[in-house]
């Protein structure tokens, strides 16, 4: 994403910067995070136009995991790089410095 994309992210549904596929994923994400009961037939139909059922499950799982991690970090009051900073936990093997 570019800085200009971020500028329009909160108004993604009316933005010309995002494809219909991206808008469907962003709407799904918004429902998962802010309004699960709002995932109506319009939301599901938009998702199914652009994604397989497997992709919808994968996207939902990723969003939920990431959102949950952010809630834990916020609850713990942990800043970036503060928790397990002296370990290689969570790093790809290629990023671990010897």
C-alpha cells in the first residue's frame, strides 16, 4: 500500500484507489473487527464474487489472529520490540543474525 492508499482506507467503499476485490476484503475485515453481526448477504455475495470459500476462511483466520494479537499487545502495554527483544522468537530463519 502507498501513503495515498492509507489516506483513503477509512473511506475505502467510496474510494477509487481500491479494486472491487480489495473492497470486498476490506469490508469483510471491517465486519470481523468492528461489526460481526453486520456481515449480511451483501458482504458474503461480494466475497464470493472474488474469493473461494477456502480463501474467505484463510482471510478471516488471518484477520482474527492479527486482531487478537494486537489486542493482547495493547492489553499488556507492550511497545514494538519490547517483548522477547533479546530472542529470535517470531523471526524468519533468514532474519536471525548469528
